[in-house]
C-alpha cells in the first residue's frame, strides 16, 4: 500500500468498505488462532468461538457484497450514481 493511500489521500476504497475489510481480516486472524489453540486442549470452547466468528464473517461478507452492489465499494464508485 502506498503512503498516500495509507494516509487516506486518494484511497480507492470507500471508508465503509475499508472498515468491513478490516473487520474481516481481524476475524480471519481470530479463526486461525482458534484453529491453532484447539490443537492444545479442550476443543469445545474453540469450536464454539469459531462458529460465532463464522457467523460474523458471513455477515461481513454480505455487507461487502451489498456495498459492491450499491456502488459504494470504491471511492470512485461512491461519487457516481448507479441507480
């Protein structure tokens, strides 16, 4: 990522999309951690947490798809009407 994009000047991704993508990334990191932790002990708790995060990932993916459908994924899209 270029310095300009990181600083928020000229970012091609809308603020809403960035937040959803960031949340998805965090959820996937958590899911990977649960997978690793489940090797060491009681798998019940890690399975339950994984199922809850799986649902959150589904909701976030749905939201990202909605943003794309509505033309709000990229900043260049959000400035023009798709209706």
